[in-house]
């Protein structure tokens, strides 16, 4: 989506603002359509797995999807927390693509061609680290809205935000930052390395056909 947008809007040579906008739009499409349902199922099954054996609701992912649909319906069950999820996706993608592209230019310098595997992983790691730090409060709100806990966490984004701050202060919004900093930068390093090596090859084959 990002490559398609930049090729249409900027002839494949976007400036910093265009990179951020195209990344944000790509993130909104990803998390608005597919990411939010996946996150709801993932978070609910994870919380359920941490319950006692007698209290567990789900026997597996597909059983969880069926039970969630039967008990909560499509909107509440699979699209709960869509606001903060899409907002996080937009900010994440905007930051990651912009940071990665700018760092790639610095690393590449006047050299032609793409980045090597180590170089793309370094730029991707930095992009993931920066985005994780910026979006952690949004991620905390989103995760609590998509959990099995009813009540204030499920009413609205602002109700969830206020309840988290009331319980633990602003520091509560950064709960879980450590594990996320261990996961996201490494995840993005691998993703951008694959993107650099294989994604552009696919785009070169497909984009001229569109």
C-alpha cells in the first residue's frame, strides 16, 4: 500500500511529509480492515489463557472467534478499540516509513542501489524503536479496551484513558514498555530487511501493470 501510494502521489520520490502521510494511510487501511479483529482475538485469547482452568472460555483460536461472535457480535467483539488501534497503526506506519526512508538516505549516501541486509536491519531497528516509544500510551489504551475486562475499559477511548490514569497515573500508560521495546525494534528490523530485499522486487513487477 505504501509503495502504491507513493508511486501514485509522488512519482515514487516522496518528501518527508508525503512519506509520513502515505505511511499513515497505509497503516489506517491495514489496522482498520484486518488488524483490529486480529488484535481483539489475540488479546482476548491471551487473557483467557492466563485464567484458571475452570474460568477459561476458549479451546483455541477458531473456538474463540465463534464464542466472541456469539456473545458480543461483530462490532463489539472484533472491532472493539478500533479508534486507538487505527490511530496507533497510522502513527506507527507514518513514523516507521519516514524514519526508515530518511535513515536509508543517510546510510546510502551518494551510493546507488538499495541497502544491504545489515544496513536495512539497522534502519528498521531504529524506526521500530522510535515508533514503540511514541505509541506506547495508545497501545496501552487499545490493549485494555480489547481485553476481557468489562466496564470502564470498554465504554470509550477517553473513559479507558481516564481510568488508567486514575489507577496508576501517567506511568500506567507506559506499562509493558520494556517487553515492547524488546519485540518491536527486532520485528521491524527483520520486516524492513525483507521489504528491502523482496518487497521492491514485487513492486517492480506489479506496479507497471497497474
